[in-house]
C-alpha cells in the first residue's frame, strides 16, 4: 500500500469517527433538551398546585378571622379567594394529561369542593348563630381536617 493511500484511509477513518461523535452529541443534546422541557413542565405544575394550596390556607385563615370577629370584612375576602381558586383549578386542568396526574388532580378538586362547602356552611352558621362554642368547634374542625388534606 502506498503512503498516500494510507493517509487517505486514516483521514477517512478520522472523519468517520468525528462524524459519528458529532451525531451522537446532537442526539444526546436533543434528548437532554426534551428532558429539560419535561422537568420545566413538572416544575410549573408543582408551582401552580402550591399556589392553590397557599390560597387554601389563606381561605382557612379568613374563615377563622371572620368567626373570631377580628375582621368582619373577611367574608368578602373569602369569596374572593374562593373565586380565585376556582379559576386556577379550571385554568390548569388541561396541564394534567396522563391518568395518574388526572386522578391526583381530581382528588385535589374534590378536596377543594369539600373545603369550599364546609367553609360556606360555617359562614352561613356564623351569620345565623351567636353561640361561640359551636363556632369555635367548627373552626377547629375545618382547620384540622383541611390543613392535613391540603398538605397531602
């Protein structure tokens, strides 16, 4: 074999190896980009669910303050937070696409419905009843039950 043939063969092998490595790097980069996008989507879902959880905590605080008489205008704040949570739940429902996520999201919506109906019942009783003992017991019930379920 001539020296020029050996040089051409070595150059061809070198370019083949470099081309293969370049293709592999492009493939790994595309795969990594896909994984990064999935992580960003999951992070956004977690952030939105955490926002709903914080609004739920604010809602419970507004109920407690209203019953305690600390702020008689907390009923309007409750209705504001309630509307805000409903809007957030409706707007993010489309983000949860697979079956496991949908099941979890439906459980969150069910917890929210329970919290909302219980809170509305307490507000109605608070406007009708004057017995503080009953209202305090109801307030403690909603705080215990819903703080645990919101954390889950």
